[in-house]
C-alpha cells in the first residue's frame, strides 16, 4: 500500500474534525457569499446557464446548512468541490483576475488535499492552474475583453465588498481548519503519551525481564525484573554488544552466538516479524549460569525483548535424561546379570558336553552326550527368550496387559507354592507406554514378594474406572517398613518414578507383618 502524502493522510483518523470543518465551511460560505449570489441573481443580467447554476449553488448551500446532520460527508465534499470549481471557472471566465477566482483556488486546494488522495488533489489543481493561465493569456493579449473598464471596477463598491468578503471567507475557513487540526493533533499526542505511560507502567511491573532494543543496537530501556535477573546497571549495558560481552565473557563462545543473534535481529527489524532466540549458559553479574529464550516484538525502530527463563526447565530436562540413562544402565546390568547367571552356565556346560562328544568313540556315550547337549541348548534358548521377554514382552505388544500378566504368572506358577488370583476387565483403551510401565511394576512387585515377602497368596486386579485404569496388588506376606526401605530397597523408587513419569499415581500400604497393598491409577 502506497503512502498518502496529502494532508488527508495526516488527519485521516480525525473524522469528527473533517466533519466539523466542512460544516463550518458551508455555514461561512452561506452566510457571507450567499447574499452575493442572491444579489447577482436578482440585479445582474447573466446567461441562462449561469443563472441556473448559480441558483443550484445557492439552493444547495441552504439545503446543506439546514439538513447538515442528515447528509453524508461524501455528498457534502462533492457538492462543495463542485461549487468552488464552478465559482473559480465562472469568475475567471467573466472577470479574469478581478473576479476573485484566486480565492476559490485557495479553497479548492485546501479541500482537495484535506479530503482527497494526492492524485486527485494534484490533478484538480493542475487543471485549474492551467485554466487560469489560459485565460490570463487570452485577456493579456486582448483576445478577451471586459465589458467595463478596470477603472469602473475599482470605483465599484460591490467589487471591493466582494473581495473583502472572499478574503474573510478564506481566512475564516483556513484558520478554523488549522485550529481544529492542531487541537485534534494535540489530543492525539496526549492520548499516545498516556498510552505510552501505561505501556511503560505495564512493562515496569511485569514479572519477567523485559528490555527495549533500538534499530541502532542501543538498549534504551529495561525493567526491574531485568535488573534483578541479570544484575546489570543501565550504564553497564548501553548497547547489545556490551550485553553480549558481559554475559559471554569467553570470546570464542561469544563471537558465534552474537553474530547469529545480530543477523536474526536485523532480519526481524526489516521484516517486522516476531521471533524467539534461545541463549544458553550465559553468565549474570552474580556469576550464575542461566539459559533463556528471548521473544522479540518489533514496533518500528524498537524491539521489545521478553526473557523467558529456561534454567530450571533445562535442569529438569537434564535430570530426566540422567535418570533415564541411569535406568537404562541399570537395566543393561540386569540383563547382563541374567545372561551371566542364566544363559552363561548353560552354554558353558554345553561347551563341555560338546568337547566330550568329539573325544568319545562309544556310540552309547555319544548318544547320551548328544541328549544332554541338546537339553542344555534348549535350556539356554529358553533362558534367552525369558530375558528378551523381560525387556520387551512380545505378548504385551500383541495381546495387551492382562494377557501379559497372566502369561508371566503361568510361567512362574509351577516353581512356587504361591496362589495367584487375577481379576482383569476388558480394558477400555490401549496405551503401550502405560501398559509397559504397569507390567514392569507388577513384575517387580511379584519378584519382591517372592524374594522377601513369603506370601501364600497374591491378588492382582486390573479394572476400568471412569475411562481410566486402576490396578491393585495385594500379597499376604510379612510386609516391610515402607519409610525405611522406600529409598534404598526393593526397587520401590524405580516403580514410583516409572509410574509417575507417565502421569500415573501409585500408593503403598504396608507394615511389618501386615502384607503389602499397592494401588496404581491412571486417568485417561
């Protein structure tokens, strides 16, 4: 969209001002020039067309003044432009310079630049100036003549009165327009100043660090939260280069970060687009290491920069990664231990049988050794499958949580005297992450009960609950002191972290000689 260079572009938002000025113009012209129009119509002989047009002008003036509130400003400005152009053309045609055409030209110029765009204003005024010079040439070369001599015009009181009235009209309208415009402008400036004060007050009281950056890289403002966050005084960071120098004291780190940031900010000023930039591991005045994401809002030649602290978020993210890595390392150790304790001995024994098999020549011995070797290899394969299933049970992936728990119980039932009672609903939803976490927790609880609890009965219930999932685990074993062992025994912290990390809740109810009751709940 092109810039409007006319005065209309400056006061485009002053709708009441434009309406007031045009109404004042009609009232002034009607009161001061109306009697002259009426005099000319009554006393002066003029062509029929001029008589009709002057009559229309006079009637139109009266109608607009009387019914001004009902007539749209668009109609008002068109009729006023027509009336002024007609007055200019008629007076120059009839009387040349002595007809007052120059006064009409001044009013037309003001009207066109005030109410129309620049091309209309330029076009209208070029045509009128051309018209004036054409008739100036015609009169000065004698091709057109006055009906009366200039001496008689000088001696005519009506001519003097008309010139005086036209001067008053021009001065009154121009003065009124200038006064109304400057009053509106002053009001606009005051409004902007008040808004700026409110804006500054809002920034001053924001709980997040905020700074203002100008297009020439000066830091022109920062709020109290910025000072508390970084600790720098205004004189310490007059520019963004000074800020980079203080928060990144190591030049080898600062150069690359500053260059990339300056490039993004420069593009932001050019495109006037909001953009976030992340700054990691910078140093505050107190020596604290922090990270923040900065959001830039560009307002012309100023960028408002809001700092969102990421330090705690990054610390938690790092802690989460470390926890996951530790859990993964622990799981790898567990798998290695299971392979070492379960598969390793079987393979070692199989190797011995395989070696013996190659050194025996008696067929009966070979057959016996082959059976033992086959039995050992089958056992190793079975142990290996069990280890793999403990990592990511295939039955859990294919058939879901209930079948996976039942399958695990069926595998260990023959080697224990514990009675398992399992009550499972048809689950209303499937979530692989929740199912895996619950499966791991239940396996861990069963193993703990077998190793430490000495129960005779274990009850497991998996139930739907208002679109969610509730799992209860009960054993009638010896129980334990939960407060004593929750941080260092039975893997309870692993179970709790696994469940709570994915949005679940877990509670333990146990005590010495009281058995164990565990409830796990997920809302879906």
